[in-house]
């Protein structure tokens, strides 16, 4: 048996995805408490992601969704979650594996997780990306290129910046 080092980066990433999973389980069972709002960024081209074709065409690489006022049918299992959201007033259903997450932010409590995208020379042995964890000061993720806001009827939606969590 070869002497293989422990891959702590994978362990940390799995633990961080577990935090997102547990938070979403709480929201699915009890609702979103108080002023909490959750911004979830994910790769739209990742294996297992199921989104409407028009969203995939508009956001071919990454999108950020917002859980705040209007979402429904949130279901969470060990590998991912499914949710109903409104995009431009139209109700849509999404299926997202936790492996596709790029960020998980709740600015109402100044908490964020960033799963860095792997670039040339930054890929782990398993092909994944190195994770980052952060607690920003008043983190306000900005919806930028390749991202969108969903989860509301268009009125009162907030746009926040994830740039603080990106390197």
C-alpha cells in the first residue's frame, strides 16, 4: 500500500458543504428565521445540476440564488437540495448537488463560505477546488456576471456582493 498523505483540503471542503446542508435542512423544516437571507452560488454546468434551459443559457457557468421571502418545496438530502424559486415572475424548480456549490452566504449574520473555483495549477488531486471560509464585515454579496437574483417577486429583492469572498 502506497504511503498516501491525508488530504485535509477535501475533508475541510466536505465539512463546509455539511454546514450548508445542515443550514438548508433547518430552513426546510422550520422556515427561514427572522431577517436571515441565504445566497447560494453554484456552477450551472456541474454534473447533477437541473435548472430550466433558459436559465442555463443565460447563466452557462454560475448563478447565485437568494432564499429570502419567496421560495417553496425546499427539500434537502445528503447529496443536494431542490427548491422552487421565481425568476422574472415565473415559477421554476431547481435541483443542485452540494458538490456544485461555489458559495453559501448569510449576510444577516455576517457568515459566508466560499468554495474557490479551480484554475490552472490550482486543481486538487481529485479535480476539485480549494475551499475558503470567511466572516466578512457586513458582507454584501454583489450579483455580477454569471449570477442572478431569485427567490422574490422582484419587489424588495436585495443584490449583494460575493467579491469579498473571492480571491
